[in-house]
C-alpha cells in the first residue's frame, strides 16, 4: 500500500467574483522512501493541494480523500490531524525566515517542536536531539549555533534548520514546498544534498513541490505536472523528461533555454487561464499548439505509452509521430515593432 | 581586454569601489566599519553586446549596476559612459546621461505604481525629461507599448489589470521609451513563470537587434544568462572572479568558483545530471564586512594554497586564454581537471572561514 493516496481532491474558494476552483480532481500516490515531484506554475494548485491535505487551508470547500497509512486526513478531527502533522508528516516551506520565529532561539524552536508532540521527553534530552539534528543537516558547530537566533543564520542555514525541525520526529513523509527557491544555486545544492542523504538514511518519502524542472530532474522519482488545478501528465521522471505526451509538459521543457545554444526560445503562447472562468474542456486548450475539435471535452487522465504509470490528460494519440503531425504551424513572429523600426 | 565583440566601448568602469559604512552609537553615529559591497571592479561593455553578471546573493552585482547608473555615488573609481567620465557629475549634469541608461527591475509588481494608469507610467520618462507632451506623448507611449507587444488600446488600464508577464513588458516599455543606449536588466525574468519567462527573453533579444541596445543582464539563473549573454562576468564578494566570452566561461571556466557555481546548477535533463561531478562548496559566503585576505575565495576553494591566503590574484588572462578571457586565480583550472577531487594545500587554521555570516534577507 502506498504511504499517501490522494483521490479526487477538490479545493474551491468562494470569492466576490465567483467560485474559484484551485484544485480540480487531483489524484496521486506517494510510496515510502520515494520522492514525488509536483511541478507547475503559479496558480496551478500545487501548493494549495498539499496544504489542504494538511488541514492548513481556511475557508475552502474541500472534497475527496487523502489516505495516509490508511487513515483519511480530510475527515480526521483536528486533534488527530495535529498529532500527525509535524510528527508523521513534516513540512518545509519556501521562505525560511518567515517560518522561523524571530524572537526565539533556533534550538528552542526545535525543542518546542519535539516536546509539543511528546511532553514526556525531558528538556535536556530534547536539546541534545536538537544539536544532533542541526549537525545532521550540516550546521557547523551545532552545539554553539543551537542558541543562535534565526537572524544569525544565513539563508541556507535557516532552510537547513527548517529541515532539521521537520525531521525532528522522524516523519514518514516530508512535504517540501519550493524549499530552495529563495536560495542561491550553491546553497540549493547543499540543501538538496541534505534532503537526499536524510531520505537514504531514514527512508522518508518526500513530496517536492517546485516550478524548477532542474530540481525535479535532480531529486524526483516520479513526477506530476499540474496546470490550472488538475494533473496534465504523470509518470516516472525519465518518462516525463524524455517522452512527455501532454503539450503543456512538452511546452514547459521546450521553453527552457537550451544548454549552450542561443537559439530563439520557444515560449508557450498566452497566459494561464483564470481559475474563476476556466475555458470549456481542456484548460490548456487556448494555449495549445495541437488543439483540435475534441479538446472542448475535458480529457480524463488517459494511459499513454507502454508504461502503465504514464498518464496524460490529453486526447492526442499516444504515438509521437502521429502527434507531431497534428501540431499547428509554430507560432509566428511577433507582429509588432514595424512602426518603431521605421522611425 | 583589448579585443572583443564588435562595437566601441560604451561603458568603462575602472576600479569601481562602493563601501557602505556601518555606523554605531546613538548620537555621533561613528562609522565602525564598512560593507565592501563592490571592491575594485574594472570592466568594459561594448556597443550592442550583452554582458551577463552572475554571482550569489550579496556578491555586489546589483550594487555595481547601481554604481554604473550613478544611483549610488562611488566610493572611488571612475565610470565612463560614451567616452565621458560620469562618476562625479551632479544630479543636473547627470540628467542627459540618465536618458541613455535605463533599468528594468525584477519585480513587476513592486516597480509599477498600482494607482497610476499604464499610459502615465510609461509616459513618465517623457515628462521627466520634458520631451513630448499632450497628443504627441500619447502617441509615443502607445508606440512604446506596441514595441513590447502590449495592446496600445490598454493605455488607460491600471497595472493590476495585467498579468505578471505583461507587467514586465510595461517595465520594459518604460525603460525603452526614450531609446536609451544601455539597458541594465536586474533579474528581469526571475519573478515570472517558466512559460512566460521565454516570452520576455525573446522580446528582450528582439528589441536588442531592432534598437541596437546594449544590455547588462543580471540574473541568478545561470542558464538564462548563458542564453542571452555574449560575455559573462562572475562576481564573488565584490570582485570579478572571472570574465570572458560566455561559452568560454561555461565550458572552460578557469576560476574554481566559476566551476563550483556552474556545477551547482540543476540541469533539467536527468541523464546529463547523473554523470556530472558536483563541487559542493563548504560553508557560506564570508561577510563582506571583513573579507578574507588574499584571494577572497580561498577559505572555500578546493585548490587553495599558501599564496592564495597572502596574495590577491590579479584579473588577467590565464593558461594561454585569449585576452578577452581573464580570471583572478593563482592556480587556474586546466581543461579536463576535476577540482571536485582537489583538496586545499593549506592548513585548516589558516583558512579563516568564520568571519560572520551575511544574511539572506
């Protein structure tokens, strides 16, 4: 059985402009010891879906199920959920400065985290554990730095302290929401390294939420590509990177600068749709270079390719060649600046 | 650097230094130290080229850009623009040059006043420099909007009615309205989603060709910098560690820091990632309040030796590199050398790592 099984998750908010469907029927599974990468742009619902699972979203209508170790997190009472949150499922967020309390020492915050879940642990024991954790995530002179305030830590150290805190109770699942987005690449490399090492050592499952396909390529075993609140494509990492089926997944990969070439980039035309008034049928249809008649009907996640874990919410044929033939002419050049050139 | 890409030198920075004093005491506010944000940078930018500026947070790349445009006064050094020394000009003498150099900022939300209409935002440069007014200004603003792919009919809309990518286009239209020669792009695509990023990068390169613009392109995304730049300068702690044609830097970087920085970039290609040796640097960037002696990179450098602790390496061509490729390193990396296997040849006690840490906020 998978560690976490999310089935048909829907999250919607009532706004003055109408109902906003942030997540529209999301399903995925996370296996123990594996990393699931969730990739998507802003507004794709990647963060709000995990926050909803953790009971951290207020004022939303949530439906579906999220079975963690066989128990549904969505129907659980808040007391039971609180016991799981932090202890069984750890979380790391993007901005480590606003996730740490500026008035309390880093060590104190880790100790509090440990004792909040098990008050029988003595303060001394918890402190020893805090030092151990900081050392584990590579904080130099952990026994001294444990008494520092968050502002005395650099950005990378803060994020590592957050990881230490999330790992304090040895959770089965770690949800990392853009954990390295605010960091420099060199520090990002260190943080990803720490996460990988911890996973190897403790067998923690990780959900890595990010917009950075490079990070996904580095850490994920399986990948879910989200757009406008729904899964566009899912599959093993290499399948997504080398055998993507969905035009959105393909478009994301194509829009990245090639390594060493300075050829013109191939952007995805247009902009993501408003979640209040989604286009009829496939949400990607207005931007899709392959769109055809059938796309006004919403495609379910269909099996494509020979691998049974590869699914794509697209009506296009599974065969790559047949697909290529259906692509419209590549987007024409920008129809502007003629007047400016004349000047 | 004598030879380079075509075109004359548009901008020359010579030994630019910018220190920010750190003050203490409640009444006299004595300066007790200085943040060495930019510490002796010399470089040239030629007409029509793109110079990429990369480095970690706090390396001084944005400060350097602000010194070049004289948004900051220099502590010492000179900046020549189009042959004229602008480093000591006063506000009014500086004004004609301001037309010629414009900036595009990172945050398309913070850099546009939410309560003003787009037409008036883009019209600002005309108003400030007293160039066109009335119908004429409106026409020229709409031309600028068209230039960047915005619908000129949206003249009367507010920034909030535009998406992030479109807002960045507004910022670009404002910067280009007066047809500057030099545009400094400070993280122009970092706040945008991947699919929108490509649109804006293409726009910037189209405009460069059409208007013969010169760019200084600052970004922390190294693959974007590689894509847009003719030449790249790698900065570390307020100094240029290495500068050269972009493919030279990316393929045969001489400075160990260049190599470490590039090896840390995650490549969206799992198969390529697997065989790659990653150089994980120990520790954090030292404090610019009290930079290390000698080569500033020595405390974290896998190739450091005693010379590196005592002598600051000059920025000169190394190992038979062409004159346009210079590195500030005593022991530059040779082709095929794997520095992830190197260990420093100096005793640990000499490596002054803890000098206080810079914050990220």
